């Protein structure tokens, strides 16, 4: 993804964290929701975070690469 963005001269969202032990670092839904809170560098509230494998994993069930979005509750409340 980063190589494609660079080749096309496009910006990408910041990569905030890279790791392999997500379940022990964020063992509950509440911990993931807390991680999704925060602000963008420009000061706007983050919508949340997207979690995906470092190496893409194709899932035939959804016909796409696996990913998961954790939406910030604070962002949702601000934008109802």
C-alpha cells in the first residue's frame, strides 16, 4: 500500500502502530475502543483505527483482504 501511494504521489493515513501481539496488548473491545480515540495531527478527532495484517491475507468469504475498523465512540457522538 505504501509503495503504491508513493509511486502515485499520494498521501496515506498515518501508520500509528505496527505489531504482532494485538490480542495481549488490547485484550478487550473496551481496550480497542480506547486505542481508537485521539486526534489527527491537524487537531481533528480521529474516526477510529483500521487494523489489518502486515502481509495482506485474502479472505474468500468477503472477496477482499482482511481488515477491521474500530470506530471511535467520541467521534460517533460528536457527529450524530
